[in-house]
C-alpha cells in the first residue's frame, strides 16, 4: 500500500515537472529573466571597458593578447543576446550564446575558487564599478541561471511573444 | 539536429554583436586599444583606453631608484590608495591623497607643498594605476615634477625600506 502511494506521488511529481517544463509561460519568464539580467550585466562593461578588461586579467586564465578583445566583444554579445531573448529573435541561438558564456564563467570562477584566487589589485577601480561580488556568490548565481536556461534552450514548442520563432536546440519549428 | 538553422542564426547574432562592439569601441571616448599591456614585467598593466592615465615616461620602474630619491629628502611621496590602506601602513613620511578623493585632499596639500617640489606617487603595485591617475591630477593642478613609483607600497615594504603606520 505504502509502495503504491510512493509510486503515485512520484508519478504526480513527474507530471508536475513536465507541466513546468512544457509551460510556455515558464519559458517566457526564464527567457525574459535571463535577457534582462544580461542586458543589465552588460551596462557596466560597456561604459567602462578598461575596468572590465582588468577584471578579465584578474582571472589569470586568459592569454594577454585576447583580454582586450574579450572586453570589447563580450558585453555586446550579452547585450544583443539579451535583447534577442526579450524580443524573441532567434531565442534558441541567443540562449545558446548566453548558456555557453555562463558555462565559461562557471568554469573560470570554479578554477579560481579552487585555486583560492580572488583578484584584488588594491585599486579603486574594480571595487567601485559594480564588480565587488564574492566569487562563490557569482558562481551560485551563474549555476542557477545556467540550469534555468536549459528549460528554454530545450523548449521545442511555439514560444510566446516571439518575433522570429526558432524552435529548440534539438528541433526547428 | 537543426545544425544549419542554428549556424545561420548564430552567424547573424554574432555578426551584429561583433560589428556593434568594434564600432562603438572605435567611436566611444571610453574605447580601448585592441591589445592592452598586461605584462607586469613591462610596467603597470593597462587596457590602453583613449584617456589612459598610464604614461611610461613618468615611471620609476625599480624600488632602488625610488629609495635614492627618498633618501635625498627633497621629494614628497604621495600615497594614492584608500585612506584606510594608508593608515594600515605607508612609506614613511608619505602623504595620503586617495585618487578617488583627490579634490577633497588637494587644497590642504597645496598649502603645504609648493608646485616646484618633486612629487612621487605610488599605490599598491603594477596591477594598480591609481598612482598614474593621481599623477595626472597633480600635473593638472600645476605640479611640474611628478613621477610614479610603479612597484608601489608592497614592493617597498618587501625591500625592508622605511614604513610607518
């Protein structure tokens, strides 16, 4: 009897998860949440690319020759992908870009967390421009966004309020 | 898998982003060079923005030279770090002008030190350009003989040179 109750609960939970996973409202919410977050995140980097370049340098992971190029291009990838998500222009590819970026951030932050690095140049610039977060806090935030983004990335039905529908990572609609 | 469709979408999105990025960077007053200076053995790190305060010609690149100037007793050393960092420890007899609070501190400094006095600015080291920013501010105020000790307080302290709290 107890086993049957357990099975019924598991089926119910499974169904509820499916409803959540296939809900176009949830998809819209996640898409807008990630879109708005990345548009906001791009702002500091766009207005102060020199300071952002210093933050990239502070990871001690990237070759010197690409630090400035990352600082120039990455904020616009965030901004345009964020706008594309909100307007619904090729949302799966915009998500693919942002999920790839989140993955790189997660790997970079994890490496520095393991190494015990927390870049502090002892200067005013990095602390005053909105970069004063803990590495662990950033890592947790990025992991949450990454997991949420997977729902939208694999969502293969008609998306709400999209200018250019594109389908999921697995199927074009 | 819809590889072709995704590839097309990615090319469009990435293309727009790259074009926008380089265009804005080129025209923006905050734009940076395509390649920065990120080798501390060469000097202070910088992304080389258009309004870059880092000027190599002002730099004192080794602690021994800075100590020789210090020993003459003719120059004033100015600490560009935060006031809290200054209180924690600084080069002996240095004066604090935090680079981000320059205009709060400069009037008092000007009453004590004439424009002709040699000024040596410093911050924490080669990963910090506050000393360069401070040097530019001081030059703007009329100080004619300003240099930047780029190895900063940490190197000075490691060398066992005089410090105080």
